[in-house]
């Protein structure tokens, strides 16, 4: 990468929105976003490690501060899952916990200025690294597609293949409107994972662009640095609400979709 002073505002933003990729197959048919994959895995491992710290010395008596905090968070998610999901599966609460805290950890990377991550990596020869996995549509689609397959699993487990297929073809307009039922239900099922992915991606990617714009528009010099820091701090405070909210919305909609997949018309 050229020195930052030589970059135009447009090229600076494009640089920080560029993924580190690795292609597989003839002609690069498969492309892995290395930064998204590595960062998502690291955030997942960090989440597990933080929970492990809370449970390794867990006590039924007076808990420590970290144990108490983790218990409050888990109880909150468990209560939301129980209130929303009306089936019998015991997998829903673990799924909700995993989705909420994993997405929250990935979203929180937005609080770290992009150059704080990019510059040290440039020193070791890595010139592109997009730090927020949820600002990559591939990551959000991957999670939403996983939720989609869970919806299929929950629906088939609750109804059986025969009832599930019959309902898919005959509801809501009856067996004489089977082609319209098929089209309507297909659109309904496919729209759920797509909307899940795009909602999270849109909010995180938009926030990423605004952070970069604020930093660029601050300009050079001491005044520009302070102006950029002031506006950036205001946007960061606003994003402290957006970050957990987006994780919560993704979790809640996933639970709703799992519950609806088991309901019969």
C-alpha cells in the first residue's frame, strides 16, 4: 500500500473495504475471504474463552463479578428464547446464545479504528484486511443460510416429510391452487435468510463507511484530527446502541423463524 498521505479519500476508503482473498480451483472459481474467515473464527474462540473463564471457578454461592455478568447475559438470552419459541426443542437456547454473542463480538470490532488493525498488518506484508466480519455479506449470508437449514430441520422434525411437503403445496389456498402455493411458500422461505443477512450486513457495512468518511473528511493537521475524533466519537456512541441491537434482532428473528417452521397452518 502506498503511504496514507498519497491516497485520495476515495482510494483510502476503498482500501479499507477491500477483503484479503485467496482463490481455489481453476481460474479462481472459489474465493475465500481470509480476513472474514479468520476474524470470525477468532471472535468465536474468544467468546468461548470468556465463557470458560466464567465457568471454570463457578460457584453456587456468591458469584464473582465476571460470573455474575455472564449469568445475567445468559439468563437474558434464555428468557427471550423461551418467550419467543413455542416448540419443544432444547437446541433453541444454545443456538440463540451462540448467534447473539458471536455476532456481538464480531460487531464490536467496529469500535477499533481501521488503521489500528491495518497498519500493523502492513508492516508484516498484509496490505488488505477488512476487520469487521459482519460488514462482509458472505459472512452474514453464511449465518443466515445456517439458520435456513435449521428451519428445515426443525420443520421436518416436527411435521415429518409427508406433512411438511403436503403443507408446503396446499397452504394457504388449498390443493386446487397448488402452483400458487408453491410459489408463495418458496418466496416466503427464501426471503427469510436473505432478509436476515442483508439487514445485518447493511447496518454494519453502512456504519463502516461512515466511520471511514468521518476520518477522511476530518482532513489533515491538528484541527482536522480533532474534528475527525469528535465526530467519530459521536458516531461511535450511537453505534454502541446499534451493535448489540443488530445482534439481538438477528437472534430474535432466527428464533421466530425456527418457531414458525414448526407451526402448522
